[in-house]
C-alpha cells in the first residue's frame, strides 16, 4: 500500500489514505482539510479507464 494504491474504486469515487505523523512541531494536531491547504499539501491523480 501507499500513494499509488487504489482503495474502494467505483465509477464515481475512490479513497486515498494519508499518514500524518503527530509530532510536537505540529502541536500534536490532527490533519484537517484546512491544515492541508495551509501547508500546501495536494494530491495529483489521473483517471484511466481499463477495458
């Protein structure tokens, strides 16, 4: 498993799992969408139809 693994794929959606290390630098906070935006995190993906 990792960034290239596909989880629960369907015609409308799929899942991406991220690992967030909870350390003192980040104040022991959980990763939220707002925090991900503030840190400039992003995920690039490409959908491919497999016959």
